[in-house]
């Protein structure tokens, strides 16, 4: 397995997986992310199994902080350890930085409550840790998990302010 910056040919497949894997309410405009990637504030990464796209990782970069903004594995590659292996490679890629991600808050009343619990268990099993940071991101209640390096809500919110911009960061608030 390999993780590298996506080339132009792979970006179309990454966009398809991105639109498939994430609900509209949680997606940023794909064009904005490509623009931010060209500016060096984001990375659009291809997760490859040989020459085949096995998944995607889209990260936001800000100083010593990296937010794993989007992470998805192709349906055909799920359940085969690709996600765990890819997360390990991502953590290695950003080992010199504070690496963190957001997940939907586990909520027993949510229609996807089982999926939310499984997602959290996956990340905890693969070395991510609870931070105690909870936020509402575009009206979606989230919690932040990290690689164990110290992270405050201010650090987390500042990443949005400095990279995605003030208009977006106003739609991220502590819970």
C-alpha cells in the first residue's frame, strides 16, 4: 500500500469516492479543496493498492497541526485491513506534527448510530485518542480524536481560521 499526493488522473476517482462516502452536509466544495491543495494548505492523497485506488485522505495543514479532514476506503477494499494500514501510514507521514480528526458524536438516537460507534472504535483501535474536544461543525456535532499529542480547542479552531478562512471558522463552535 502507498499513500501519495493524487495526480490529475486520480483526482476524478477521488472526487467520485468523496461524493459517495460523505453526506452533503459534511462536504466542503471539492474545487475549494483543490485550490487549498495548490496553495499548500491541504493535501489530496491517493491511497493505492498497487495501481488501484483503494481510498482517499484529504488533510488540512497548519504549522505543526494536521487535520485528517476526509478519509474513506473504496467499498471493494473495506474489511481487508486497508483502513488500518492507511491510517498507520498517515500517522507516519505526519509523525512530526499533531495529527487529529473529527468524527460524528456517538448518538444512540441517530439513524447511523451503529456506524458512528464502529467508526470511533476503529480509530481508537488504531491508536487515536479522545481529546475531550467537541464542536459543532456546520451544524454537525463532532468530537476530535488525536494521535496523543496535546491539542486544545483553540489549536483546533485556529487551524480552520488560518486555512479555510474566517467565514468557515465562524461555522465551527465549541460544544
